[in-house]
């Protein structure tokens, strides 16, 4: 039982993220519609869309290679693994040793690599446009993410997410300016990586502004369902990551009893709901940024992450 219960909890977390991801994306979409005084789609509409797409055949361009068929499965699996490695409601689960922040960044980077290659493989104008913009943004977002990782790892003494969550939950963490800078930087990176306002608009297909959507226009059927599900998983991943590192309160520790796990699960759902409300309010009150200003926006995250790391080293040497 000492091994089976933690393993069942780990499997539950792996299944939880994929079940919650479409609900979270649909909740944000519904909240935005209500804030804009529109009815909006039903909360569960995204599940119906995914089920409908999964039941349809995937149409592949005649001159495309095997890569465009492989890419949706690779993107989905890599994103799902990365999302499952982030502690959601409990720490110290069996796969905690693999739940390293650097591993999460590497998995997301590999998924992005497959998506860009597949977009270029079709050789359409929109695919190349989206891939080039994605590469430009990633050249700033990934170093910014690594700076955040270094900052958090130096403070917590580990880059493992379970250890970071346990440390942040303890009294030893305290209030640090470097962590505040890291939080702002992580929010900016999350907005850029998930294709949200003000970087991208997931609800439109405007040539002048779209990034993510430009790379998925050639997908259909079950391939598009996998891409959309992976996109929802990435949003869940970043919200879970922010909650795990900066709001770890209420998470169950290793060997926690069933009531504590249930409370932690409710707390995790509450954190996701709060994140969805904040995201919907933010996206409703801000305009889409012009594409040539986006590098400055993501570059600010890189500078904040770098400043947070430097502050830690300077304060340690004084």
C-alpha cells in the first residue's frame, strides 16, 4: 500500500491535467464573453469540439512529408508529460524526481521544435510566417524562462518542482524582491507561450497578428484535436506552474491523509479558477500588441529574470 497509493495519486494527477485543461480553456473563453457582454459558448463546448474533431479524418497536404503526421502526436505527448510533471495538488509523488523545471522547459522546447518544423514542412505562406514569428519570440522567451528557473532554483536550493513547492510553503522562503521579479517575468512568458493577449489572439486568424494559429491552419480532424488539446494543456501547465512555485499554500505533502488530499485538490481547482478570472479580466482590459512590439514585451521578462538572478548573487556576496 505504501507504494500503490502514491502511484495511484501520480496517475490521478496525470489524468487530472488532461481532463481539466479543456475545462480551463473553456472557462476563460466563457468569462471573456460575459465580461464583453456576450453570451459566449457553453462551458463544455470545447469538449464537444474536440470529440467532433477526433471523429473526423485528418486531411494532409499532398506534398507534405511524414513529419506533419507525426508532429501532432509528438506535440501532444510532450506537452502532456510536461504538464503532468508539475505538482498540482500534492508533492512528493513517485515521479517527483523527474519533475524538474529544466526538464519542463526542455519538453516544451521540443514540442515547439516539432510544431515549427511541421509548419515549415507544408511550405505554405502562413506556416512559414507563424514559424518565423514563433522562433523570434522563443529566442527571448526561453532564455527568460531559464533565468526564472535559475532564480527559483538558487532560492529553493533545487530545481525539482516538488522541492521548490515544499520550500516556498515553508517559512524559510520569506518575501524576496528576486522572487517578485521572477513572478512578473513568468507571467509574461506564460502569456507569450500560450498565445494569449497582448502577444497573440487565439480567437482570430488575422494575417498581421496571428502566431500560433498560423502554424495550425493546415491541420484538420484528429490532428487538429491533438494540437488544440496540447494548447489547452500548455495553459494549464503555466497556471499550475505559477501556483506551484508562488502560491503553493494548501498543497498536500508526502504521505498526506485522504481528507488533506481532498482539500488540496479543491484548493488546486480554486487556484486555476482564480487564474482564469485574472486572465479573462486582463485580456478584456488590454488591447492586442502590435507584432513588432512583442519582442520588447518578452524582452522585459528576460531582463526581469536576469535582474532577479543578479540580485540573488549580489545579496549573497554582501
